C-alpha cells in the first residue's frame, strides 16, 4: 500500500506532519491483514488504552517532578516514552474508529469549545476565577 | 489566526483531515494566550490525561459490552464520548510537546515496528502463537 | 446491622480477615528497611497506582465481557489477577498513608455517605431516576 | 514481627481498624438492597475503578510536586481526597468480590512475595541493582 502526500522532500526528518486519518488508515490495514479486528470492540480497546496509560505512568512514577524537555533523560528513556505515548494514541485512534467517530474533527471542535468557555483574559476582562483546574 | 491547508473545499464536512502538528499549534496558542503554560509540566499533564481517561471510562462503565458503531447510543452520548476522546488526545499532544517529542512521527514509527514484530500470517507462515495479547 | 468482629475461629480457610491498618504497618516496615520511603511522595505513589491499574486492565483487555466468578479462567490467570488487584491496593494504602489519611475510616464514611445519598427504593418511594451511573 | 490485633482500646481517635471483609460485607448489603448487583460485572466494576482513579488524579493534576502529609492543603481538599481514595478502594473490593477472590489475603501474600523478591540490603549483601522501579 502506498501512502501519498509524503511531501516532506528535503525537509528535516522530524517535520513530516502526520494526520489522524493517516493513522486510522494504517491501523485499519494493520489490523485487517492480521485478523485482529475481531478483538477490537469498544471496551476491549478502552481497556487496552488504560493499560498503555499505565505503562506511560510507570515511566514517570519514581522520578519526582520532571522538567520540560526531559533534562537528563537518556535517549533510551526518551525512545521508551515515545513508544508509550504512541501506544496510547494508537489505541485512542482505534477506539474512535470502532465507535464511528472522527477523532481529529472532534479534537478541533473541543479546542474551539474550550476557547469559548475560557475567554482570554485581558486587562479589561480580568477574571481571576479562571484557572485550568476547571478546564473540562 | 489563520490555519492554512484547509483544502477540503467541496468535500463533506467530516472528511477534513486533522494533523497532529495542527493540534499542537492550536493548543500552544490556546495555552500561551491564557498563561496556562506555567501549569504544563510533564507530570501535571500526565495526571490530567489520567483524569480524562477516567472520564472516558465512566461513559462505558455501566454499559456491559458495547457493539461497534455504538448501536442505540443517543446523539448526546456520542457527543459526550467525542469530547472525552478529544480531551485524552489533547492532553496527550500537550504532554508529547512539553517533552519535546514528535507524537505523529513516533506513532508512525510504532506502527512500523509493530508490523515487523507481528508479521502477517499466511498459509505458509502460520504462527499460532501470535495474538494481540502480546501487542506491545 | 451487626458486623461481627474479626475472630473467624472455626471458619473455613481464606477467611482470615486482613485489616487496612495491618497492611499499612507491614508496608511501612517493608519500605523502611529497604530505604524506599524516600521515593514515596504522593504523586510518585499515585503514578505507581495508575501503573498497576494499567496492569489490572491488561488482564481483562481482550476478553470481552467476563462473567462473575471468572468462569473458565485458569488458576494461573486468577493468581495473576490477585497480584494485580493487590498491587493496586498496596499503592492505595501507601498513598493514603503518605497523605496522612486513614483509608479504612474514610471508606466506611463513604459507604455511609452513599447510603444516605442513594436511599433504598421501596414500593412506596420508588425513584426511577436513581441508578448507579450517578453513584459518585 | 508481631502485628498487634485490632483491639485498639485506649488508642487515639481515627484508629478504629477497618478490615477488608467488613468493607465487603457492607458493600454487598449496600448493593443488594438497591438492586445494583446486576450492574456489577467484572469489567463494569473495573471501568468504574478507572473512573475513580481519574478523579483521584484530578485532585493532584495541577499541583506540581506535593509534600508528604499534604502541607497547605485545606480540610476541604483533604476530605475530597479521602472520598476519592475511598471510591477507588470500594470499587477494588467490589471487583475482587465479584471475581471470587479474597483481596486482603492476596495483598498479604503479595507483600510476602515482594519481601522475598527484594531482600533487605545490609552492608554484607549490598545489591545496588535493587530499586523500586522494578517493584512489580
């Protein structure tokens, strides 16, 4: 199978922008050719997601507070973290797909909804009650 | 702020393909103008992610097994689910960003790694030991 | 209602009744002699708990709906489940302890609070709006 | 090592020692009289547990590192935390019960297993490879 639009010719490697539909398409093919679709009920995928969130948490569990950019983390630790972040994302994409929902659209809509819910504070509409604790 | 590349002119609404970089960019702006960056340490975001996974789980908790496509779910329930799936994704994107990692690249790399780890079974290389329980 | 005390003399095996204080005491000694107390900050323990909840979820993730009593589970699977349930409990006890809270007392109080919040439905005060979805 | 029994006569308040069987018994009665047993399948309870772990995490999510004993937390915050810790415990007890497992026994056995797995380091058997990261 060919994935078009890999038009990052000449750009530095890390800037190829991956879309949620691309991940969906690749995962659908991956599961289908292996016969794994049969296991992908919503609650199975949700529990698999929880399992991966657990593995993600294990990476951070004994570290105390961790600085932005992961100072002093080894390359191996960062790669491990990339894998666990990815596993969470991949199960999230699979879960949205099996539910028939468009995750990317939904996420954009949620950002817009949050932008309305939490208006930007300026010197003229300073609302000290606003804080991210309420950001649901 | 303008987001370019909305080149889904004429396509049905739900097919606009959202990328992970776009979500990152929008979230970065969202947080920056609200002064919320200061709260976005890796472990804070991780715990926020766990909180959202909890809310996602609550949607499914009393339902027993749920069929693909969410038969018999109301529109309101599906919208609620879209919001919680989105919240998980948005915190995951923020977490990857604050760690300095490219989530989309990492996810693609993980799919490729899994494809190698779990080769497709054909009649000639039938490996019955393969099953998704091991898919980490 | 009377809750008999812990002297399970003459009852069948497996009825030795373990208390939360006993677990606290044993865990405190366990950690102290190994010098692990230094790692037991509240958020470290919380993330360790999340990690164990992930492992617990992995046991159930590909099984579809599971019947009460775990029909058809092997002894090995049940032992594995016992270990993961235990790990969640032990980190929960450690977390409560490091926060200076009495988990057993708190749990009893929560049951009483819930009993008031969700009064028993009888033919004379039948409230169909009551259901466990709201049980927080 | 001796663990004194549960008769905390004469000890200060908050030392009433709650046992896991007592919680089981109370929860069984609570659910039975409300007709909620029908919802208590293993995976329903597991997802409810994950939901409560999410609520527990939300308490800690924007706080940065938190000190032992929760310095500077208000009484209201501590009570909220007690409730969420309790909710996790109560669903854990219900889950163990519906699986037919004895949570207290299992937890004691796990402590013993861990004590063997991680022998105490003394000046004569100093094993620097030992650390809690491996404590599963």
